[in-house]
C-alpha cells in the first residue's frame, strides 16, 4: 500500500540528458556514445540511449580524451548555455585524461 502513495520519480532519457548537459554536441552523438558502451550508469554498462535516469544516478562517461564521472542532480527542459548545463550535474572527480603522455 505504501508503494501506491509514493509518486514516481521524474526521469529523463540518458541520451537527452547527455546532450542537454553538454557532454556531447548532438543527441545523435549521445545515442552513439551509449550504444557503443562508453557510458556506465551506477557502475553498470548501459547500451540503451532511452534508459531513464533519476536524480542521484552516477554516470561514468568515456570520451575521446577523458573519462568523466558525474552525478545527475537535475533535468533540463532545454539545451541551454554552458552555465545552465553545469547545473544539471555535480562532477565527482576531475576528468581523467586518456590522451597519451608525451615525453619531453
């Protein structure tokens, strides 16, 4: 009975959230990133761009030049400016560079 009293948590599609948070430039690139297995949600590899995110989910995103670990703290209604996009997440650790190190 207690389950019925609880309102469902708001959700956002993973690909849309990545695009609105400005992690990638286009929604199509966000979907491709997810389908190729470069995104983990709460530690589990995700391959469905339509997966529903909730506030508090932790994303580990392997990009070309870095790995980012972000906590979802909000959903955006649009893809706004960078300052607005940064309000959608909390960075849990500095980006880890995946670029090869060059010797001096």
